[in-house]
């Protein structure tokens, strides 16, 4: 992206249009690029020619024809499939095209060499991972998107979730922070369909597992990452499927020689963006101005300001830039992994071990007893062994584990909170004698003091996942019948160790004519180490599966039955149990028509008998049009497939456990009300619990998905389009039509309803040019919008107070009309009952209901929600010989961000001011002002949720860029290696956005306890032998 | 094939077994025995439920409830200013930003109060279920328990009434199936319902409780609530036609209690005004009619309040000094005039136009001043208070660049327990605050009698003789005795604390006969002002003033208006005091006399919102 594009973004041009423009430009370039001269004047050379045809005998254009081992001589076939190439004698001629076998023929006596290409494998024969099994892509009729390991591994990120951003259409990732070990992005499939838990279900190697397990996985161990989006794909997960399902499969062994692959990288991390605060002098000038705006006297004299400006007395008149003082220039991160893959006819194995260390960006000194740093270490191993015991019996053993060690300073995000809050003028970091500075208003706010002296905590976490799988092929008894089963056991154990202490802070007191002295704050306390087991989790999950899969002439039939039972325990809580039975039938006719019907019958312990089990059916249909005879003449179309599905799935989030049971009346002896002449007698207390909801059950999602897949130009260009509609009902919520005079907590009822719809579009273009130049372009874009259909709101409520008809989480606020010009403007405008009495330069708000008063009844929907409606990404890759280059862009649009209080407003709770406050309204700058008049009070006309502070959060990011070099084969062989690749890459490199104050993915709200996201620069290598 | 049949049979059996057993597998919820049956079959568990009615009585400071985390409700008025910028709600009221929408219902108590009304009826519904209760005064404890609960119904409805006016009268335990379209009852209906409950309660509760039950409802408490309720009901906000019958009811109710206390020699005025709020168990301060039911040594609770609410910032104290009394309030304390031989002859209002008053600003004020407010150069905890400025320097207790220091030039002393009077580790306190004390009843009576008959007439015709408004208010002032130092015998002298105070503070007046009387010969209007001033001074920070301003419809003057502080300039060893403007406050009389009902309640029940919200 260059400067003109950036300007257009800022002016509000829709980003996806720009993307389209980029794609078009790149496409045009690619058509121009492949021009190769091959007329060499050397006399021994021969010119050969011929026609290349495809498997049907049709002419095959764009086939690369080159001389083996000599990348400088090559050509491509024209639209008649013909080529011409001048080659040295004794050459071997190669014919290559993506998706087709590369053919090699030595020169013969004839100058004419006609070749018929053979497809390597039809795209439709690829196997796609689906719930409880696999399917040929040709027969898949649900909305399923997959990416493979190669695409994920590109960027050495600390958390795998961040490698997924913008890679799959319909998968939204939001990374709200960058704390080592806690920097995972939240994943949402097709946005949000409920205001309750909207997290997808994670299924790793066929077992439902927690997102935490997924987040500790190393990208190099992952074979494929699949997102199940529509109900036809997720209905089999019953009460867990409504928010979409993420399937992760790890790599497995392969028959053949053992390969060892070593990946290692060093990454330098930097904050993408952190707030830019004004220095003491600038800040306090504004502070005085704000005081005067509030009708108060300035408290900083000219002398004070001059002292702050010159920095002549940095202890009494400090100017402390906490970020500058505490931030490292760069912080390192190391990733390395070893993967061993191999196998014989009977045993295949994949073993992986990896280590990752991520250091924090704040400077720290190890202390006497503890090291208060931010750091995260992760050790991880995986071992998948498949043993083929007999022809009909396979035994698989899978074992995965991770050990993580996260260290944080005791105050954690409180440090960032105070870095963001504490004015540069308030405190020096340290006093002349080296002690940490504090004062009576801010005794324990000094961020340097907080990180360095308050202590440290470490969290060790051990996680084991394991599974034993048995598969029997019963062809011997009934052709096409197989059964398999497995037991999985996962265990997670966390251990916490903390040190905390309090040291004093000191304030330098210097008064004229007296010796300097120090006042101390805070009573020191000694170390108090604390130990605890944080979490202990255990899951046992057993599954039995029977499959009948057979072809009868033109008819293919597949019938499957699954029984699954699981128990999840965490801490000392009552187990979370689930039972499900799944039935699935597929019928295919001549590869043309595929029909699938499946249903899950699944129950959860969290609901009452009778409300526990639900039936989740789905049906889907696909039509491979290209198989029809009338399509046979259209050879440019390789796949044209229509898909349609309808299904139902659920979300069993219930908030309260056993919401159906009458709650426990709590009774205790600990004192509440006291009696007696010495006020020492108390009998204890008894409390009534919340009312129960015996009818509580899961929420239900009904989805329709229509899809179209197209693969054209000899598999070079493939596209997929999906359109979906969803209706959620029975969302648990507290009824708003029950008044507070009930006097007790109201239970959640299954009453909420939402709707959701959207589309996804995914394109993959891959073009192989002569001389081993391969271009790939993979853009995707998705759009989702949701709406609250019913939320039990009081009938009489005004529309502005209702959520019905608005998107989930719609921002509401006052519409800013501009700034009040002068007092007359205020007097002539509707009375503003918003905050304090407005002054000239404050926001003027719209009196929406026209009653002459601006108050809460005039708040209207403003902006969007935090969940972007439009998400997009694109990867562009180019391989030129041994060099590969790729960039990946990702972005979101039609979303809003509302950051308030300390990071947006001036002097909120004695906090700081930033560059955007310089552009404030004053009587002299009223024409150019971009920020209202400043105030010191916590309440003002301006500091409310309004259309100024709810900002457009459109952004586009250069998420990753990589350049790699693969060493030439002959050089590698001499070293006894199979392959060596070196690369340089970066992530979060550039961001174009409209918010600009903070990273656009930062969460909305009063964010100050926020660890900024990272920009990473990496160097690494992949070594195979 | 044979094998296959066998496999299928086994599978079918396994599947069948798992289908039947999976319901059981999902029966994980614990069998709960702690149901309402279990609670109400036992006396102890039941009374624990009832006793929380005491616990949830609104506290003196609306901690965390809208007047700032540690702010007294008086910070909403011209009595005090809330300093910290953290709790912003009272500032919100001060600047007129008091809203009806749920998101900003600043002093929202609605649901909490109705929750306790539910508790009361839930208890009454189940009171017959337990049978193992003890006897009290020869009858079942259930009798007095009913009395306590009826009092509580009255108390909680009064808390609603004084905030919102007439509210929906819920007289049962509501369920999810109830019809929630309950209309608002009128002010009179709620008042009558409260009186009905108080009358029931009066007959069931005892005059006194045994030692360990001190603090439970007594007849005096019932009468005290009635006295306050009827005074509010007769006040201008609720009695726009100035119906004398309402004043008569109010006067009668207060007089009933005064006579009852006099006859039984109960809850006499406490001689030591300062320590009424600063030390000891409530039972040691017999003037207290109804104590707050906090523990004697709730360390965290009380010391917290002291540190943040009253304490002084700076000096390692880390308090916020949140509740700063204003100059408006300080000016209410009268200046005592002495004759040539040192006898107090009169008390006059402080006058900024009187150079003598200004030059000796803190001399010879009403003694309650010294016990309520901390001011410049007053000795306090081993040193003098410093709220002065001197060029670019400030005293220890004043710093305009730091939000925690007072803006008005004063800090609050009342309710700062003696046990917590330290800078570094304020420690625990035995302070218990209270809901009713005799002083209030006197003032209720004086106000009602003046409205009925003027200051010096008693036409009630009681057998106990004549008690005019003036008599009673001077009774209150007579108690403020400050003997000359030489007349105080030693540590056991009841006025020993006056000696201590005078050793610290030479401004402290000598008043061997108490405060000079309010003179006779005032007319009704003049006396009303005297009476209300007495009320503000006597009952400062006891959660009266805010509601008094509202019921008297004086919001524009005392909730809105100009807030003054004092500017103290140090000049050598002298201080120069001038009055300064601290802030301008906003009061909107078209709506702010009644609290807004939470907007959702208005929607759900289809009731009328209070005017203007």
C-alpha cells in the first residue's frame, strides 16, 4: 500500500473497494509478466514444437514448458495449446501445470513433441475434515472452510490464534491485548448470534477440547484448520454447535523415509501503538485552561510552568514520560520446533517438540527474591502413532502436552493503568537519593515502583491430552462397514506462586530555608509468598462410531452412527457431563447429486430432566453441475457446484449452574446485624436465593446456507460464495419486564431472539509461470449483520431504550451537531441536560425528540457495534525460483470503537492529556478545533457516549510479510540435508485505520489496563533432513 | 454373517444400556436440602433471615450508593463538599446532572428497599412454621418478632416515601406470575399504611430488651419513626395547603414520645455532645434511641470510613478528606456574646460584615462547632491544622494542586472516633452510629408546635403540662454546658473532655449554663428559622439535612446556590480569613424534590414518573 491509497482510506472510501482495485492491478500485472524470449542463436540448439492437450484431448494453454535443470529456458503454451522452444541437445523437457502431474520427456529425434497432461488429482477428490469424520470435497454440501498448515506457519506468532486473522472468510479474530501468554485473539465464526457466550467449539483431533489447549499448540504441528460454519456442518455437535465449530487436526506419520524438520526463529517485538501523551508543560497549560473553563482559578503559576518547561528542577517539577522510561526498544521472542515424521507399512509416527519464549516489553530488574518481569515460556510436545496391526485393525495412540510458565509483575495491568494515567508532572520516577517517588495523592501509583517492588506471580500450567483410537475395517463381513472408537483423556493442572510486598514511596519536601527532607508513604510489609493450585481440570471423553460406506453402481451410500459421552471436571465443581448420539446418512448419485441428512441427540446435565436432551437435525444438498452432460463442452469449468442446507444447532450456555433447581438458601453464622449493649451479639444470616427457572434449556439456532463453488481455468482459479440466514431463539436472559419491586433476583428465561445473515466470498488464484515462478492470490471477504428480534423489554419503553430491532451491542449516544459557538448559541439551543452546564466550545447535541430538552431520551443509535460487519483479508505470494515472497493483509470495516475516560478524555480522574487534546476548541481556534473545550471535572457536557467518541473502526493491516530463500538442491545435498530455507518476516507491520489513538483491535470501553499489541520482526530457518 | 449378528446384538445391548443410563449420568445437580422449608422449620434459621432487615437499614453515609463511595448524603447540600473526584455522583447532583435513566440513577435505592419489604412479608408468611422459639416476657418470641417486622415494613416504606413520594404498595411476596401493573399509591395511602404497621408494632414490641438484645425494636423506636414520618408529612413538600391537622398529628406524635421518655426517664439528652458521636457503645450514650446495628469492633468498616471519609490527606495518612464542611455551614454556628464579667448573655448569627466577627472568626462559637468541624490552626491529633497558603507554599493540610485536600478550608470532625485519632494507623473504632436520638425528637416537636401555635404556646392540653416549642429547643441548648476549667474536677468529671478541648483551643467558650437561650418574643417565621438552624447545627451529618431541605422545599437555596469556603492567608504568625466562592451548584425545582423512579419500573408497571424526570 502506498500513500495515495492511505489518503483514500482516510477519506472514507470503503476499504474493500481498494482491495478490489489492488487485486485487479495485480491480476493485470500477472498477465503481462510471463514474457520469455527463447530464441538463442547458439548453433547446436534445436527448436522443438508441439501441442499440449488435457486429459480430454482439448488444447491446454498456459502450460509451462522448460528444460530440466535450467531455469532460464522456458516457454508457455498458447491458447491453441501450442508451444515452441529452442533447447540445447540432450535436454529433458518438462511440462508443468498446477494440479497436473509434471511430465518429463528426453529429446527424441523428432522436433515435434505432443503431450497429453494427466491431472495429479482432481480438486474434488481432496478430503475435507468434517464433524466426526472426513468427506470428499465433492460430496460436501455444508459451509466448511479449511486452511492448511503451510498457510498458518508463515508468521512466527506467539499464539496461533493470531496467525488466523484474515485467512478464512467468516472467521473474525479480535486480539485485544499483547501480554505475553495472554495475547490470544478471540475467534468468532460469522460474527455474533447471541449476546450470551458466542465462542465457537474447538475440536482437536476429533475430541472437544478447550480453547486454552488450542492456544498452546505450535503452528508446526497442525495439519489443517477447518471452520464449520453452517448448521448442516455443526448440527452434529448439538447443544454446542450454534456458534460454529473449529476443527484442528494435527499432523500424522507417513509411510516412507523419516524426515526431520527443524524450525527456529528469533522475533523482535515492539508495541504497535501506545498513547502519546503531552509533556508536563503542555499538559499543565491545558490544565490551567480547563480550570478556567470550569470557572476555577488556575493553580499552576507562570513560574511553575517555566520550571516544568525548562526542567531545571526535575524532582520538584518533573516531566516523566513513563512509556519512554519503562519500555524496551524491542523485546525478543524465540520459537523453535523439531518435527519428526515417518513410518513403515505398519507403524507411522509424527513427533513434535517445540519451545517458545516470549519476553515482555517493559524493563525490569531482577530483585532479591523475585524477578518482576513479564515473560511466557511454553514447552510443547505431540506424538501421534498409528499402528496397522492387521489389514483390518488400526490402533492409534495420540499424546500431546504442554507446559507453560507465565510470569507477571504482581500489579499486572495496574502498571499500564498507571502509565496511562499518571501525569508526567505528578511524580519523578525516583528521588535524588534513588528512592521511588510518591506523594499523598498518588502514594502507590508510580509505575516504576509498581513493577519493580510489589512482587511477582508465576503461573505454571501443565496440560496433557491423550487418546487411544481403535479402528476396525469390517469389509470381511460386510463390504463397506467399519467401526471405530476412542477414549480421550485430557488433564490440566495449574499451579500458582506469588510474592507480594509493599515498600514505601517517598516525597522530597524542600522548603526555603530548611534542609531537604523526605516524607514516606505506605507502611512496608514483608514478603508474603502465596501458593495455590489454580486449576485442575480433567476430561474423559469416549466415542463409538459405526460407518457403512459403499458404492452401488452410480449410487454411493454412507451411513454413520456415533455415540459420544464426556465428563469435564474443573476444580471441585460438579462435573459437566454430556451425552450425544449422532446419526448421519449421505446419498450420492453419479457424483452429481449429494444429499446428506444428519441429526444429533444431545443432552447436558445443566438442565432439568425433560429439558435436557434435544434433537438437532439438518439436511443439505449439493449439485455438481459440471458433471452434467450439458456442461461437458465447457472445459474451462472444472467445478461448478451448488449447495443448500438447513439445520438446527444449539448453545447450552446457561450462566448459572443448575438454573432449574430451586437455589440453595444460604445460611451462615458469620455476623451481619449486631445487637447487645456492647454490640457484640449476632445470630448470623439467612438469605433467599434467586428464583429458579425449571424450564431453562439451551438456545436454538436455525440456519439456512446457500453456497456456490466454482473452479475454472484448469483449477487455476477457484471461488466459493456462501449466503446464510440464521434465527436464534430461546436465548437465556433476565426478563426486563419484571420490575425491581419483585425484590429478588429474577432467573434467566429462554426468551431472547436474534437474527443474523451475511455472505462470504473466497477466491484462490494460483498461476505457475515459466522458470518456476508461481503466483498465488487468495482474497476473501465476509459480511455479517445481526439484529435483536426479541429481548423482553417493557412494552411502554421508548424505542431508544429498547434493543429490539438493533444489532447486538449497538452503541447508543447523543448525536453531536458541533460546538457551541458562544453563550448566545447555548441560550438559543435546546436545554442540554447531559452533564454539567455547557460552555462555549462544548458539544451541541441533537434534540432528537424535539421536546426542547436534550436528555437521555435523545440518545440514538450511533455507529456500529464492536463486532465488524465486514471482514476481509488477502494473501499474495510469489515464488521466483528459490525465493519466495508473500504478504498478507487483513482488515475490518463497519465496526465502531468507543474508548472513553482516561485514554480519550482530558484530565479524567486526574489523568493525562494527549496530542488530540491540543486541537481543542478555544475562542481563537474555534474554526479549526477538532476537540471540544477542556474541562477538569469528571462530569461534563462532553464526556458521554456520543457520536464523537464512538469512532469508526475501519482498519486494514499488513498482517504479515515474508521473504524466504530456499537453498538450491545441489548445495543442500552436499551438506547432507534435504532442504534449508531462511526467511525474514514481520507481523502487524503497518496499519491504516481511522481510530488512530490506540490499536484498532483494543477493546471498547474504559480501557487503561491494557497491554498493547505487538509488531514483530522475525528471522528464522526451516531445516529438513 | 453369524459373527456380524453377534456384534450387532452386543452393540444394541450397549446402546440400549447407555440410553437408559445416560439420564442418570446427567443427574449431577446436588440434592438441595437448603430450601425454604428447611429454613423456616427452625427458629434460629428464621431469625437469621429476619435479622438482615436490621442489617440492610440504610447507613448514615450513603457509602457507594451515589453520594460518593465515602460521602455523606449532606455533600449533596450546602453543608459539605465531596472532595475526591472518584465518586462523582454527588458532584453530579451538585451540577444538576441528576438523571432518571437507569444508567445514571444516582441515588438509586428502589430495588434494595423493595427487597427488604419482600423479606419482611416472606418472614410473616412463614412465621407459623417454626415451633422451637423461646419465650420472651412470658409469651412466644413470635409476638415480638411480628412487632419487629411490622416496624421494618414501616421503616422501609418510609425510606421509599421520603425519596419518591407515593410508591406502589406491595403487601405480599410477589412471584414471577404476579401482576406487576401495580399503581402508585398516594402519599397519604403510604403514610397510612406505615402508621398501620407502626401501630401493630407498638403493641407487640417491649419497652426494653435484655442486655444481649439491645438494639432491637422498642416502643420508643416505633414512636420515634412516627414522629419523623408525621413531621415529613406535614412539611411544605407534602402539605402544600399547610393543613394544620397534619401539624397537629406531627406535634402529637413527638409529644407522645417526649412524654413517654420523660415519664420513664429514658434516653435523656447526653451531656457530652462530642462523644455522642465519637466514642463508646451506643448503649453508653443513652440519648440514642435506635442504634445502627454494626459491630463494636468492625475494624475494616469503621477505620475505612475514617481514613477515606473524614481523615486528612497527606502526612502518610492517605485519607481523602472527602466530606469537607462548607463556609455556608460554618456560618450557621452562632457567636456567643459575653458581658463584662464573662457571662454568656446571647448568641447571634455570624456576620461577615462585622469586623469583630471576621477578626476573631473561630472565637466563642456555638460549642458544637468545635466538635463538628476542623478549621485552620485548630489543634488536632498532636498538631495544629494547616489550611493556609503563603505565596507558593501551603500548609500541610492544603494543596490546591492535589484533589484530596479540602477546597473549602475545613475538614470534618464529627463521627471521627477517638480510637481512630491517629495519623498512621487509625485502627479500630467502637463507634456505632444511630437512626434516632432524643435531640431529633425535640426538634421535630419544636418545629411542629411552632407551625401550630407559634413558639410560646402549647394548646395540646397534655396532663404532663405545657411544653412549648421554645421550652423544648432551649432544653436542647441547656445541655451544651462548658464549665470553666477550674470547675472541672478531674478525669472522672463528666465535663473533663471540655477541659481537654480548652487546653488545646483557647477559643473555646465558657458556658456554665449551656448555650444562651433562644429569646422569647420571636414570631412564628423568625422562630422557624431559628429552629431550622438549630436542626442543621445539632443534627449535622446525621442524614437529616438533605431530606429536610427537600421537605421544606428549600432546594434552590441549600442544594443549589453558591458554595463558599474560607481562604486563609498566612501573614507572619497571623492568619487573614476571607470568604471565597468554591463552586456554583444547580438545583432544578421542577423535578429535584422527588427522586426519579427507575425508568424501567415506570415502563413495566405503567406508573407515572415523578414530575420533570
